[in-house]
C-alpha cells in the first residue's frame, strides 16, 4: 500500500469556541496539511489511483485543489498544469509555481478555467483532476472523520459537525466518513457565504441550480453549481444536513477572531464554517429547536486554505468595510 500524501491532522479543543457554544468544541486542523488544506486527502488519493503512469495531471482551481494536485504530482514525479481563473490572487499563482506546477490563467471564474482544463486533458492526454466531484475524492476526504473517531475514542460522538461547502466535495467526504464510523445520525451544519451559495440555492429550489455569478469574496467556495451527490445527500431522510449562510463580513470577522484566539490564519472559505460558532448561529439553531439544547461536542472542520496571507487579509478588510 503506497503511503498517503496527507497527514493525520491534530484534533484540538478550542476553549474560546467552547465557551461561546456552551459545549466542547473540537477543531479538526486540516489547515496543517502539506498543501494547506483538506483537499490533499481526496486529491492525493485520486492521483495515486489514476495518475501513477500519467503524462501529467491537469486541474482547474482558484487555489486549494490546485495546490493539492501540484503537491501530489510533485510527490509522484509527474508534471502538473493548474488552470486558474483571473480572479485568483497572485499569491496563489506564486505558491503553485513554487510547488513546481505550470500555471495557466484562463477565464474569470472557475467554470471557465475548468473548461480549459478539460480541453487540455483531452488534447494533451493529461489526467484530469476534478476539484470536488468524484467518488475517489470523497473517499479520500472521509479519512478525516475516521481520524476524528479514532482520536475521540468509542465513548464520545459529536453532537454536530460544522463544514464549509463550495462544490460539495468535503461535504460528501464527511457524509461518507460519518457512514464509515456509524455516526449517520450526527447532524451536519453546511456553511456557505452569501454570493457563493450553490448548495443552499439547490436545497431551497429542491434541485441542482447554477448561480449566475460568484459575488462573495470567499473565492474558494466559488463553484456556481454544487455536485449532484451533495444535493442528493441533502434530500436523504437518514441524514440531517442544515444548510446555512453567513455574510462575507461575518466570515471575515470569524477569520480575525480565529487568528486572535487560536493563532492560526485561514481563508474566507474556512471562515464561513468558523462563523457558525462566532456569529452565534449554532446557538440560534438550538433556540429554534433545529439542534438539541443539550448538544454533544461540536466538531468544526478547519479546512484551511492556501490563498491567504496578511496582505490578502488587509485587502479583504478594506473591501468589506461598509
């Protein structure tokens, strides 16, 4: 069995968050993965399965999936081409190049970059690495929950899991992980920002819909259409998936509070999940009877993010000051 490219990341108790929610909050620190986010779990797994003898891999990504694909390709000794939309920060392009990837800038949004990645896969015989919509990705991401179960031990189970949703790959992985460890009845709080809310829009419409545009600053949540599997899970009677939105301002505030309290800098996409605690949403769900008043430990997935630094944080603050 080849060794995984991902790490078994720390599960930390957050005193500050626990105080806010009134129950123990555990943080699954996937920001500490070698590529900067959880994406390496699924993408590493997929590359190991599909790209061993490949001429190279190609991935369309505004950040984290590209970083993971570039990292996995470098570990495997195969070339990586990452197609990024023009909305990606220069920081991301630099970090991708530092991983040894060839970077191609195409289109304004991920969907346009993805069309180019598919074209390159076809014309140049490269292995296409999807950022969120593939069973091998979900299988890789599910390892996160298996690790949490091992860390908590058999006597402890979460009262709920908080997760950020972009295209829905992490959500699918979390559901699969919950199935694997026998926690199917644990509610999932699926967080998005207003303006990058393809999952919430689908849940409300009762079908998969495509957003006209991504207007949120949480660019890494910026898929205009959620993957079909994530939507199907939202309709599944055995699962409780609570889809909620926060504003960009709330996500930004969550990043800053997290940086102050936990001394860790994450990106806006991750801030959407953290905001479930910091904005008082979890408490509100308890008050509304959508979560139990006596809530078991809350598991918050800190999905991380490679497209943030202090300069980017400052720029976000300027943009979002209203």
